[in-house]
C-alpha cells in the first residue's frame, strides 16, 4: 500500500493501515505495561498450506499495450491516462512500457529474468473510467485488486495469479530471494476482513505450483509484507501491523521469521512512531486515531530497513480532519531509527514508498506535493543516498504524475504514472 495521490488522498492518510520503525529495544509502551510488549524471541512457526490459488489466466491488458521502448513524449498528447514507465536515473530515455487502459498497475517490482509483478486495480468506484488506488472519494480503494505477472519484452500479456474478488484486497507483491512471490490477500475463511500473507511457488513462471499461508500472530492485523533472504528459517519478513497494547492501539513495524509464526513472542518490533509520554511507541485510544507507517523495504544485504512514517507532532488540516503526512525513516536492524526527511520539507508534502537500488547505495521514492492555494497536486520522483542526503528530482514531463518507483537495475527505474487532469493540471485523483 502507499500514500494516496491527490487532495482527496490527504483525507485518507490518517485512516490507512500502516506502521512505524525504530530500534530492536524500542518498547511498545511503558516497560511495566506487560501484555504483549515482548520484542524478542526465536524463529518459529510454519506456514500452513492452503492449496493453490486459482489463476486468473492470461489477458491482453485491456488491449492497450503500447509495447516496450516507446517514447512517452513530453506532453499530454504523448501520455496515456494510466501506464507503466521506465526511465534512466538521470531522467533520460523515458519510455512507456505499457498503457494499462482503465486499470492501474502499482507496486511494479522486478522478478527473475525480465519478469515483473504488480498490483492491478479493477474497481472504479468514482465512475471516471479509471480503476485506481486513489479513487475520487476519501478512502484508498483496494477492493477487487489482484496480483499479476508480466514480462518486459511482452508486457501486454498479463497473468493474474491471485485476487480479483469484488470488495476484497489482494496487493503488494514482491519476489523473494528463492524465487517465490510474497503478497497480501484478504481471504481468511475464519475472518473475511483479515488480510493474510501468502507465498506462491512456481513450476515455471507464470504458472503457480502451490501457495501457502505465512502465519502471523492473531494479535496482529498485518499489511505490506517484505521478505529478506530465503523462505526458510534463514530469512525474515518485515511488515506493519496494528496491535492493541494495554496503553492503546499502535501500529509498529514488526520482524518475524520467513517461516511465519503464531506467537507474539516470536516477533520483534523494528520500530514505530515514538511518543516520549508513552515511553515508546505512540498509542491511541481508538483505531481511527492510529498513526504509523507503510511499505517497509529491506536493504539488499538484509542489514537496514527503510519505511515511510507518520509523526504525532506533524500534521496539517484538511477541513476538520488533522492529516499526518508521511516522512522517511531508515534503521540498521538492531539500531535506533533515523528520520532522514529534511526538516525543511513542507507539512503538505507526503514522502512515499522508498525502494533500494540493487547495490543498496541509493533509494528512490515519490512525493505527493499538495498546494492548497493553487488547488493542485504534483507527484515527482526523487533519488537520494541512504542517509537522506544528495536528493535529486528526476526530470519528468510536468503533466506526468509518477508513483511507486523501483529499480530494474543500477541505472533504470520503473514506475506507475498517469496524465494529470483539470485546469490547472493536477495529479489529484478527483481531477482525472
């Protein structure tokens, strides 16, 4: 998941299920609070087999494939309403990989060879002809989403491997080091609202041989998994999850063995939004008040984690709603977290969805820049060093709204994008 695009997105940020990060000694609350504040424990638990997800088959992506290597142009007439693009890290060679028609693809990430995985949106709740993460209302929209696979050399042939159930979430996939695919799926037969982590094993891509559930303690409500290492006890998964501590509801980032676990004692807190008054993670009396983070991503060597995080003391008003914008944190595992966002970042700028370069020497991310006086939203891409220094905006066409960037290789970035709408041209979803 990620921060919503557009003015309507700002209203949703405080409601997103997300989490934060800090050092491994971070307390969930006061040390004497008890009740699940353990942050230690050994690896344990095994995934339970849930059979094989039904494949959605291969489709032509709506018949709007623009092909690979097509110049995306530098004006509105050269941009599709929705698409996936590639660009060199210096902003050169911007190319349209695929025109996705009326269905947005986000969280596009590299897999083995030229394979890619992505989240596809299918429900157009605002009836503007575009199914997107950021629909025109005040909530992010994940109903009917599905996990898809495609190849760079033939991106129009898209295979859906999971999801597509109306009203249910299936999103945020990433390939593991051992060639499996980890994703989030709202398909728990015991609790239809609860998302589960699923891991697909392939016979030959894109054919799924089997899927398994990766267990998460029942006390946690999880989203946004990312795995480092193999799917056995040597690897681990980081993820945000809501947890009801005796001091209130909170949304830390957690770490657990890649094999999964059912025990809270087997997971540990990587970090969270910190509140000194709570002697640890910020805690809130109601779910609706919870702030936290999203989209943790592990360094290629497994040493550091980067994530987007809200802060209790940073907000801006949207009508009667107080919005906490996302900022950026990085931590070496077992060490204190560091907020790497510049102090000069405007409160109405949301910094979203960081991804590591393959060598770990750089991060790419996107911003949602809200200008209330002009009534517009801009969405540029940036690169930066792991400590937040050396930030550089990628020079993209001004009418291209970029989101969810990741690296294909050291020199190439892939990202989702759409053509801005309205006058003046804005990336806000309700202007499209």
